C-alpha cells in the first residue's frame, strides 16, 4: 500500500515538474514575443496617444473647453528631483529595484486580499508594479480581467528585459496621468503648483505621488483637503521604508503646501459637465479626437452669469437655465463661480419650489374645466388636520381663479388639491417632466416636494409651446477630427401633454402674475409670463417665465438650506430673470400670446410673494406689438403637426371610458346649488358659505 502511494506521488511530481517546465517555456516564449514587438525607448518617449482629446464647441462653433491630455516637458532621469522618485517608489512599488517586473510577494498578498473581499483570485487588488502600470497605461486597457492581468505581467517582464530600471521609472514619471488633464510630473507640477517639476519640494512631491491611485478623488484643485490627506500617507510610507528621516518628514506640513487654483471662473463648465455624460448614450465608445457641437449660446451664458452674480444675495448661491422653443439649452449657470464650487445647482440640486409648483395645481384645475374668470372662495380650510394660511394672513372671500393665482393664494390651491386629488396633481407634474418623486400630502400643492430647476424650467417651456412636450437637449452633433459625423441631433416627436385651450388659459394666468401679481419685477416690456416661488423662512427664491420663445428659470438660496434674509421669488430671482431675458430676447420679434391676459381691478397687498416698493414697474400696455401672433402649436422646421398620444395619456392619467376631444373645450358644468352647511364632525369637509348678492345685482356664484 505504501509502495502504491509512493508511485502515485512520484507520478504527480513528475507531471507537475513537466507542467512547470512547459509553463516556464510558454512564459519565456510569450515574453520573447512581447520583447520583439516592443518599440524603442525613443518611440515610447514621443507617444502622445495616452488620452482622448475632446473639444466642446458652442452654438457659434467657438471652443468652450478643450479636454484631453496635457504633456509638460520631458524630464530625463537625472533631471527628476530625487524626492519625486523616492515618493513614487515608496507609495506605488517599494520593491521596484528588486523584482523582475512583477512582484510575486505583492501578487500573493493581493490575491489573498481579493479572495477575502469576494473578488476571487483574479482581482489581485493593489499589486501592480510600476513596470506593470507602464505596460497597462501604454499598451493595454484598464479592465480588471484575469487575461488582461496576465498580458500585463508578460509585457512588464519584457520591458524589464529591454530597458533599465532608471529608464522605466523615467518613462513612468513622464507619462502617468495625474488628473486635471495632466500627463507626467512636469505637466502636473505646472497645473497644481504653477512651476516646473524641477523646482518641486518634498511636500509637493508627496501630493503628486498620491494622485496616481485616484486622480479625481485626490485632485488638489477639486478637493485640496483630500489631496493633503493623501500626501500625509505618502510621507508616512517614505519614512517607513527609509527614503526620508522622521525629522525630515516632520518639517513638512501638507496644510501649508500652496495649491494653485485655476485662473478665473469658467461659467460654461456647468453646462459642459452636464452635457458631456450624454455622449455615452449618443455615440459608441471611441478613442478618436472629437468635436462636440452644443446648443450653448456664449452671449446668453455670459449674460446669465452676470445676472446671477449681480442679484444673488451675499453669501447665497444662484442658478439659471434658459431653454429655447425647440428644447435647445442656451444657458446654464449652476452657481456663482465654477472654480469655487463645481456643484451644478441647475441640473443636480433638488430644492422646494414653493408657489412655482402651483403651475401643476392650476393646470389640473383648468384641465378639469375651471376657467380663469371662475369665482372661487378664499376662506379658512382644514384638510386632514392641515390648515394652510395665506402669506398676508387674511382671506379675500370670493375671487376669480386668475386673481387667486396672481396673488398666490394658498387656500385656493389647497381646495383645488382636495377637490381634484393630490395624486392627480402629482401625476400632472410627472407628465410635464418632473423626474423626482412628488409627495401626495395635502401640503404638496404649496411646493413642498424637492425638484430640480432644469425640470421645472422644462415644464414651463412646455406650457409656453401650447402644452407640447419640450425635452431639453445640449448636443447638436459630434464629429471626429477628420470630419466623420458620429451623431446628429434629430428633433424629438412632439407630444401633447394638455389640450391647447388648457395651455392657453394657463398662459393667461401666468401673464397676470407678471403684469399685476407677484412677478412684477420680471416684466420685460413685452408679453411676459411667469411665476414666483418662495419657500418657508425665505430659504428658496424662484422665478420661472417665458417670452418670445425663450424660457428661463432662476433659483437662489443657500446650499445648507439656511434662510436668506429678504429673499423672495418676486425680488432677486425675478430681477435676475429680467436682466437676463431683456438682453437674451432683445433681438427677437415681439410675440403676443394667444390670450391677452386680463388685468384684475385690485391692488396687490404686500406679502411674501409681493413686489417690493421701489421696483421699476413698466407699463404693460406700452410695448409695441408688431409681429404676427405666435401659434403655440406651429410645427418646428422639419416636424409634422403634433399629435395627441392618447395611449400615453390614458396610462399617465389612468383614465378609462370614451376619450375627450383634446382640441375641444368641455362644456361648463351646470351651476351648483347653493351649498349647505356640512357636518362639523367631518374632518375633510370644506365649508363654503353661499354668496348673497346685493339686491338687484347679478353676481357669479363662487365655485370650489
């Protein structure tokens, strides 16, 4: 029995040795083939195809930003500061001088870490040597497959056979990516510190060395504190492995390292950051240099930036989006200064819209048959224990729907929500492109659900076009450097969201809000429609409106949601809208709305949504009207007439039964009988007292 075991063991050892020899021979052959195919060192020095160049162009073909590799001066090995070489070896590959291109000890450790993390042995976390990184960056892709790791190892072994350690380290330090478009330590030093790499200090070297692991996470310009924290890790490694003494390290304070900020703000970068990720869905992945042509109007972008910075309260932030009649985004400001904060408050931030959300409340009421001239009752109302109050703390009694909207009367919005259904209003918001979930609590009618400025502006733009969908877009075409067309924008098929008469009545209300209501400061001296929004304790101020085919939305507030003294939708945001739009539409013909908008015979009482004394008030009747009336349903060039997508509306509205004709206004409902007092024990009841007209007078009865 023991003899049989010895025979089996001998055979296994023999076959194992044979397989090992075959493996070594195969590896040697692979390394030899790779060695023969490697370019010369001079060829590797002159390669610049280590990244894709992307030029983003504005609507006038001017270059907004050029993105891609930036190469500094090539530094010979002896020109590279010793501290830079030591810092990189300490943090990236401390056995660089002793291994043959791959590190067996590091591989074993990395495989164990990966197995414990559940990645399997193919993950081999954090074991790439400097030579392997050179192989991957120049010859391979960054995927994490086992096959790629094997090819990486073969090429690394070949590189070590063909070039010296000093040459490999020189190649690495002159070609590795450090973020910010900078390839090589000289480009990185100039980008982050404003001087050549030959003048680099120990502290600066630790920041540069720390970037290789995650250039975007530790970018000195985007997150200086993260970069300095990573530099401390590099410095500790240099002490641990004997590259610097503890005393030398103690003399370096990462907090005192001067990091150079980019010169000047670039407002267009908010738009570029929003637009470029869309390439993933528009074109196939390519490494070719490309030109991306966009919808951004440089003049409008500049005017938008000036308007936001001129009117946003001190210490607060501001954002602005402008959408043209075909959905083209002409301006996007995500904050006061891109250099100070890259956070895009126009496309990413979610904030409460306040009364600007009442667009959807009144669209729902109009679609259900209410008219701007219908009389409703402004009185105390309680819904499920919630009692809304008006900004001026008073009740006006019987008023028209138009006046209720212009005054931004909260109790009327609450009654509409109770009668029409809060879920119905939320569905209307979703129908118009609000992508974030909307709560269906009663207070939602006052704009308590958080939304994005871009979505809200898109919704108002759809109303401006007669209730037709208006998906915003940023990219018109993508072309390679050789002129090959990769993508060309095609207008989306228009989709009717509400019937034309609903949109026309809504524009009627929106005009009144600007001409005599809370948005007076936004009036442009030509037909203007829009709505203010102010949230509790003046945390957010909104104004969204349109004129002459252009829709603009403005938001202002603090990022941490702190109140802003004096901030109201009808003040700073409305003025910023006016300043921007008065310049943006100056060269466009005056376009009257389909409905002229009635002026109610009342004086607006000052409240949170009121215009302020001292604001310029333009004569709404003084603007010249010369152009032909604008047909809000007129097709765009190349489009057919918009059609109602009834199947889509059925799904959105959850409606059954015969479909109404969207082009025909429904007959007004019969006058309701005088309401009777309701039981006091019904918490959902809304008491509406019947109006008693003066003797001999015919007055309309209030409708709820």
